[in-house]
C-alpha cells in the first residue's frame, strides 16, 4: 500500500512539474513573445515526431509555421527559426561577432572530434586554423593540374560509355571523381575511385548511411559515443557503409601520416597529427572524425551539384545549347584546357553553376547558431543572448521575393541581376556563411567549373528513367533526400555536334 502511495505521489509530482514547466515555457520564458504553435513552444516532442518517427519531415512543418505565423517562429522551447534572406548574415555572422554552435544540436553530425562539432567560437577557430591554408584560393589553384587530371580521367571513362551506348549512373561517376579529388587533397594520393569498374563508392555509401541517423543522434546523443565504441563486427551490422569507410580510413590515415609531404606541401593528415598540436587535439578518434567529415563533405555535396547539373543540361535543350555555344568559344577543341580563372569569366557558365548550387541546396538542415553575449533584433522581436537561432538554405534559395519562380531552373536570373547591379550571390548560401562557412568552398568551385565545362563541352545526354520529380527533396536528413535517396541521374551519353 505504501509503495502504491509513493508511486501516486511521484506521478502527481511529475504532473505538477510538467504543468508548471509548460506554463513557464508558454507565458514566462524569454521566447514567449516569439510567434509559433503552442505545442512546439512547450515540448520537443513535436520535433521528435516529425524528425524521428516520421524521419526528416520537420523542415516542412517549419515551412507551414512560417506560412501561418510569418518569417520568425519559435520551433521548439529554446530555438527560433527566421526565414528572411536579409537576416541570414545576422545569424551566420562574420568573425567580428562571436557565434557558437548549439551544444544540443552538434550530436547530429555524430563526429564529436571534428571541426563541425566544435561548440565554442574559440575551439572552432583553433581547429579551422589548422587546415585553413590548405583551402585558400591560392592553395587550391596550385593543385588545379592534379584536379584536371582526375577530371580528364573521368571524361575518358565516360567517352567509353558513350561509344558503347551504356546507360550510366552519373551520380556514381561524379561521386567517384570527388572522392578521388578529396582523398588526394587530404593525404597526397587518390585511391582510384574513378578507375573502379563500378565507380567505387565507399565514402558516398558511408555518408548516406550516416545521415539516416542524424536526427536520432541529436535526440539520443549518447548513441554517438556508443557507436564509436562498437566493435568492427557490430558496426558492420548497424552501419555497414560507415564500418567499411572506417576500415578504409585505417589505411588512409596511416598513409597520410607516413607520406608527410607531397612535393613541398605537408599532407593534411600529417598536419592534423603534427606534434606541435596539443595531444588531445590529435588523438586517433579526433583524426578519424575530422578526416571522415572532410571526405564525406568533399565527396557528397559537390557530387550532388554535378549530378543536378547533368540533369539540367539534359532536361532543357535551350540551356544546353547556350552553355555549349559559350564553351565552344573558350574551348575550340576537346583538348582545350582553360584554367579555373578563365572559366570563371564565362558569364553563362557561371550563371549555370550558381543556379545548380541554388537548387541542389547543399545542406538543408537548419544549422542553429548562438550569439552568447549579443541580443539579436529582428524587426520588433528581440532574441535574447544564448538563444539558438537558425535558418535553412531550403528557405533562402526558395524565397520567391529574391528568386521569382524559385522552382524553375533559369540561369539567366543571375545575368539579369548583374546587369541591374544587384548582387544576387549574397543570397546563395549553399556553403553557409560567416566564421563557420564551408572551409572547402574554393575546392568545390574549382571542381564545378572544370568538370561542368569539360562535361558539357563533350557530351549531350539522353535521360533514362529520370524525371524532374527525382530531384525534389522529400526529407531533410541534414542533406536533402529525394524519393530515391540521394540525387540520382541515369542517362545515355551522346556526342556534341
């Protein structure tokens, strides 16, 4: 009887606590003045349901909230989301204004030792500082010959497919290319992803495997550390793609540390393991997490843009003919080798790449930032210091006031904006912005310009079992997921007349 009474007292106490917490969150919390549904303000369960039970659907519920409540909404008890392109740089500010990451959000990445998981401004700056020289425009441009070598190798393989009239999975081909480039960039040796008969896809499979756990990792963060402790056999059962990549990383890290220099340049892996770095910042798990993050981001994001580009080239003859006419002037023969800088001067090619970046999105996740000491002001709403505030590329790139008819692929919008004197690129946030913007942006642009130029100059495409609907994002798993999973494009290659 006494045990039953204690149980009832405990349950009653829990009920009182939850009721008082709900009243506080709704009416007395510092964010109580921010518009939004009552349910999201009082509980995280709403987000849990639409991201875990119905995986990756919360992004679209946020979209519905904005339609009902306006550009600023409270999406959970502690976070504010702003869908306003002109406020983006307030959230993702430059180095003169401190921005931390939300510690409750970083388990999403399941890479606790990586740069992307650094919570504090200072730790992130330290980790980024180790690698930033590798990704400067000058450093990237110095390696353009080796990138071009990989691009030409892929063109050769695609030419064989064209001659044989083979239907090819272009997403596999482009993932192999970007994997080769980023592995070579990290440790001084490409790992022959392109040469593989089926376009080896270790990195891509691991990335796709990992994103399925992103929301679970955030709500159950201890799983991130539990996964790291799994035996190789158990990891192979739970996350086979990631397990296979970890096997690959063993050899990759060993090679990168032993082959410390490529020419006069130290390898990225050797730099991460340099004895001058504090020991806790160069242990095995830190190296593994950072390297996996670099390889996954360097493979999948750029490959998705290239895959989307191939679809838009095939889907719109007007776009294809315009870009090919421009490229024939800059590349009179198939053996022409224009530099990155020369290709950037081509207005339609640049506009085409910008439009591909816009509709491929990059990361679709909302990526909250925290201004620890600064109150942010959005119109009449004051957002207190320490509040996670977020936005999403999905909303910025789909904003009709900035990009009229946002679902339409139209490279001309970039040229027209430039002629008006409008800087439309300030709203292109595929690589995020501010101090936490993508470190690999220069490498990505080099790959995009070289690959798209040579691919479009050499090939026409006939789509196979691929339609516009196959590119539509239906789930947000940090990266956008289509009805087929990643963005997939099947095509038969034809010569350019």
